[in-house]
């Protein structure tokens, strides 16, 4: 019996079935796409974090000490041969446990020596000290380099500790810096015998200089200018690497301090998953200092050790994710709630449209479970294929993510879509009755049960908000109660508005009754007696508005935080700075660059020493007028121009204390009394702190002194930086105008630098999608609400037109009836969003999502209300409500009144 029923019903109402299928498919797609998109962004962010970290940090370096000198020479030589190392390498890779997966193409192994000083005079000696070389016999040179001159080294014949000459190659960077050519010979000292001759047979270009093969030991491709460890004042000398053939490794047995073996395990970036971060850290810990290391030692040498900073990279990524995920959970919960409400509204609309049919079935003896079962089968026949289609689309459009969360999300949408109509029908037809009773507030007043439910929701919402205020989201607290706090605030606002909105409308209806005409009083009276079933549409509307305001404010707060952090770093719209005084004509050339409005020269002495000379404080020499204007424009420590100008006449300016603007820490350290300061050029000034400011455009740090540069010496007063203000500044044009000897910083480029993780970009996009989806569902809820009241309104107009109401008056009546509720809903949505942000802002920290690992400003950015995010959604809803009401009134006015005045109609 169920199958014919379903087939008949779908044939009888194909439009309603298609609308339900479209709604379920779109909602299932969004629900399934969110976790998959989040997975993709998180995985991409993890790979980017590992990829951007230096390979010497992310590669697991496994190394064994030199062979035991007590062993026989042949045994020591054999331990360095390629076949032995290759077998140990395979066993080392086998010890790596999932989810950490080694990349065989980027991992390698070999033998290397400690740095050895060589006496060859043709190698450069910048301070007279001999250069050092490291002999490296690393596997895979031919696969990771291309010879640009000569050929790759070979190991001809059996190589032993007594071998006197071997071949080597050098990288192009080493050849260029150390003046190495093909055919050159390096004499490497050996212990107990003559030097080992290393003949350069080729120069090679690395295929991937920043990859793990080369960059796990940067010396392989780029020589370094080093000093004696622990002595920064020692003379420097060059250190480079000579790349031997793997078969030549036994010749290194006789080198001082002996060679050591190593195995480099590079992680496979494509196999990294964000959900496995904790397991990845456990795998790394096991390989470095746990059971994995014991297995490595069993496979290589009892004294083998391992080191890596991969666990620190993973920890930094986990910290970023923990700050972003809770904010996304708030947006997802809000939008998901609105989507669920819209599905329930769709089910309620279908139940209302079929009320007469279902009432007749109940009157003819249909059981409530049987009726609900038939309706469930009917909706399932539409919702299940639609949800499967939405899930499939999400999987195909967003590959490479987990399937289970998407399936669960789409399944939840399917359950709500299938159950909405049967549950609504079962609730409305618990008792078979005819005719249908009125449901406006004059008949059905709120029950005690409803009052208890509302108070319970109020308590839960208050507890969630207080929890979020105390714990915040910066510590990663993302439980569902906290995530639902904005939704619960919207629920409370909706319940209160449904209870209270008739009061002001009834108060307006009394004076409106004295007006001439019937349209305004009748519209207010009907608006004040709206159906109590309007709670659900209002809940969707307010929840969507609160979520949109919250999400929009988060996005605006993130952008503002990045812009402010970039301003703190640059100090203006652009900055041109050098460690030495700038050329005389540079300010004029920069001023001619298109977009530059003003140029403020400043002299900055970063190593100025106040009082005892132990602690340096940057001293910024400025012209008071332009610099005060710049400070006021940027909002970084504005001050009156006359603050710095009162230091006596020009001839006595260096004997009287210079007035200074200082940071709070400098003021606390040196007080208000005059104190001497020695500048970098050796001149001395005396300053007196007259004003304290948190920040200043001249320097990015929190310690500074700002003085009038007219009181400085000629050398100290020469500008070292130019602070530029303007719009759409061209960094390339500024660089060309400034030259290669100075640095150029653009505020816009600095702001873009803070978005350095795909996880941050993904969070921005997901928030935008959540706001857009919430707004769309809010409009859909509004449309469903109007469709639900269309039959009743149309019948009312028909009756009123028989009483003399004109068509134009009928249209105005429908519009005016919707206007008070739309205005109240828009105002309530704005207040709900404002209250949500104000309540939750103390617990929301935008530092992580806005700045990630970049240096944070002194004052952490917090969530604040964004006026556009508050007003635009509400105004959009108000405009849409009026447009829909106008359309409904126009359509209702075109219909004939005869059809709406059938005898026996309970409407």
C-alpha cells in the first residue's frame, strides 16, 4: 500500500517534490562540503608548514659515530661501503611507523667527515685563515644534480684507507665562491700518513637546492663563512663541501676524528594529514628517542642517535589550528542551525498545505503511526536520492578528504529532511478534529510547558556564553555548547520577540483606529494577532542574522588586525630605510613616484646608549610638524607639534635638554629627569621625557625616544629612513627610485605576508561561505514563511473585497501587515548580532587567525562589532520581506475572489 501511495503523491505534486529535492540536495552538498573543505585546507596548511620549514629541521637526521678504532682496518672500511650502508638504509626506513611515512625519493644516506682545514693557498682566505672542507660521499648525486662542467666523480678500483687520491665534484655555488675549477686538487690532511688528494672532476647544479637532499645539509650546495664557535669576534674563514662518489667512502677512514655515517629520512609531504598531527608527533618521538630509535640502533650501530625539529613544526601548526578551528565551529554551528530550521519550515509548509487531506484521512480512521509512516516514505523517496546527489557532488568537487564526516553531515540533513513533514503532521493531527481551530495569539496563548522550555533555553544560553567568556577560543576550547552560543542567543531573542512583539503593535493599533480608512488599523491588528507558529521562521531569521553579523565581524576584525599589524611594522603606507644616511636627492625622487602624497624623513639611531651605556634605545630624530601630522594620520602615538620644539634657541639647543616623546618602558626606566644619551656617531645629547606614547611610526618596537633632530649633530640628524603616505603605492617603482642600497617596505605587501598559511586562507573563505549560506537560508526562511500564509491571506482579501475593499487597498493591506514584523525582525536581528558580539568578544582572540606565527602587536586584536556586518544583513532581510510582500499582494490581487469563497471552507 505504501508504494502506490508514494507514486500517486509524487505524481500529484511534482513541483513540491522537486522543490524539496532541490532544498535537500543543496543543503546536503553544503553540509558535506564543509568538513571536506576544512580537511583540505588543514592538510594543505600542514604540508605548507612542513614545506616552508627548512629541510634540516623537518628531516630526521640519523647518524652513527665513526667506526671503532679497535676494529680491524678492513672491518672499518667495510662499514663505509655502499652495499652495507644501503642495507642499513632500508632497515632504517622500515622502522618508520605510520602515520609518518618516509619519502624514498627525497631521503638519502652517506658518509661525511668533520670540517678539515686544508693548506691549499688558492682557496680564498678573507682573514688569512685556511679554508675548511667537508668530504661527503652521499648516495644519489647523479639523480639530484646535473653536471655543468666536467663529469661526476667515480671510484676506480678498490678503495681502502690507504688510497691516496679520490675524485670529487662541487656545486656551482661552491665553485663560484671558493674559485674551484675542474681539475683542481685539494690536499686534505690525514691522520698518520700523507694528505689525501681530492681531484675535482666536475661542477654540478643541484636540481632542487631547497629540497631535503641538498638542504638538509646546506653546506653541500652553498659554502659558509664561519667563525670560531663561541667567539663572535674571531676571524672568519670559508667552509665548503667536496662531493665524493659513494664508493670512495672507505678512503675517509684515515681522516682526523674519523668519518661518521648518516641516514636522512625525509617525510612524504603528500601523506601528511592534519587529523594525524598528534600521531605524527608520537611517531617522530618514537624515532628520535623511543622504541623506533632502539630498532634503528639494532639495524645500524649501538651508538646511533637521531635528531629533528619536525615535532616543533607540527606543534606550531597544531597551535595555529587550535586557534582557528573553534571560530569555524561557531560559524558552522550557526549556519547548520539555520539550515535545519529551513528544512523544518519546508516540512511545516507541506504539512499546512495538506492539512485538509491529512485531517480527512484521520477522520476516516488512519492511525497516527500509519499516517506518519506514509509521509516518511513519501519524503524519503525524494530526500534520499537528493541527499546522495549532494554528497556525490561534494565528494567529486572536493577530493582528497575524509568521507565519514561528509557522509554523517549529509545523513543528518537527510534525517531532518525526511522527518520534518511526518513529525509536523503527527503533532498537528494527534487528535482528529474538524474544523481547524485558529492559531493566532488571541486563541492560543503560551502554555506553562512552553514557558519552562524557554527558561531552560535561556539558562543554557547564558551558561554557554559565560563559558566562552571565561575560557575563550584561543586555548582551543571547541565543545559544541560553546560553539552554539551565538545560536542560543538568537533562540532567546526569537522567543522573546514572539512573546513581546504584539505589545507595541497593539499600542500602535489604538491610535491608528482613529485614522480615516481601514487599511492601517486592520494591518496593525492582523500583525499583532499573528500566528504563534511564527516562532520557527523568526528563529531562522534571527539566528541567520546573528551568525552573519558574527561571521562578518570576525572577517572584518581579521582584516583590521592584519592592517594594524602591518602599520605597526612599516609605520606608514611605505618605508624606505637604510643603515647609513640616505642620499641627498632620494626624498625628492621618492616624492615623484605616483601615489605618494607626503614624505617624512627621520633619522633613527638604533644603538643609542642612554645613561650607563648598557642598554640601547632607538632614538628617532624628526621634524616636529610633519612627524606629528604623520602620527595623527596613522594613529600611532599622536602628539602636539610643539611638544618637541621647546628646547631653546638654535645656538643653545645642544646645552638644554631636548624634549622627548618616549615609550612607557623607557619612561619607567629613566624617569622624567634629564639624562644623557650617546648616539651612534659618538655625539652626546641630553633628553627630558615630556610625553609618553605606546607606539610611534618611526620604529616598530616598544622602546623609543623621539626628539627634534634640529637638536642633533649634523651627522646624527641626516635621515636614514623615509616614511611615505599615499594610496596604491607601487613597490617596484619605489624600489627603482630608491635604488638597490636601501630597503623598501610596503604596507600592503606586509599585510599580505601575514596570510602565510592555507589554513588561514581557508578559514577566511569558509567564514565567507558561512555568512553567504546563512543569508541565503534566512531569505529562504522568509520566503517559506510568506508561502505558508499565502492561502489565508488570499482568502482574507477575497472576503474583504466583497465588503468593498479595492484592489489597491488590498495590496497596501498585505504590505503594511508585513512591514511591522519585518521592521521588528530586522531591528531584533541587528540587536541580536550586536549582543552576540559584545557577549562573546572577551573570549574571542583573533591573533592566531589573523597573524599566525607573525610577531603579534602589543595589544592583541579582539572581536569588535562591524557596523556593515550588523546593518547590511538586516536591511537586506527588510528589503526582501517588503519585496516578497509586494509580489504576494500583486499576485493575490489578480486572482478571482470566487475561487476563494467556496462554501464550507474553514479558512
